C-alpha cells in the first residue's frame, strides 16, 4: 500500500510541477544603425504596428497612433492606415551619412509614398525591449515606435 501511495504522490508531483510554466521571454535589445544591411533586413522583416511617435519640432512631444501597420520585407514595404493601403512599394536601401551615435554612415530605408510624391528616408535605429525604433533622417526628426505582430 505504501508503494502505491508513493508512486501516486510522485506521479502527481511530476504532473503539477510540469504544468507550471515560467515566462521565459527575454526582450530583444539590439542596435541596428551600425549593422550591415542583411542584419537590418533580418530584424525588421515582418508585420509591425506603429503605436507612437516622439520628437519632431518638440523633443518631448509624444503622439499616439492607432490602426497604422507596416509590413516590411527585405526590399518591399506595405503601409496600411485604418485598413486602407497607403503604400505598397519597393524599398531603396542606401548607404548614407545619416550620422547617429558616432557612426559615420548607416543604411537608410527609402521609399515613395503612394498618396503623394513624397520620399521617406528612414534610419533603422534599434530594437529596444522588443520595440522597433525608426527615425526620420532630418534635423527635426521624429522617432517612430513599433511593436511586432508576427
């Protein structure tokens, strides 16, 4: 009888301890502006939700965004706003002197808007705590903050 009780107790112990799941997610943190193009493309590939912008004319300004999604592939970008595709075009990656953090040059993500003949020149800055941060290559640049959906 004692053997059966010990076996049942061990079985239940193993069952309950294996059911406990720990959150093992470690947030991704990587600087990208100083990396080669293939590394930048690897880490930016996927579907992203833009959820806020910082900076611009006022460095402490925060603008929250809703329903804006970017799908980035190595050489293609699709942007949807409120379910409407506003951009579906080829990315022109350019090695440029958009200096950031003491780096002489970096790869910029360049594409033309579908809605207007406006070129975007963006620096893929970093992924910080799973958040992709891209900034405009301009003096009064805004930082775009994304979370990955897939």
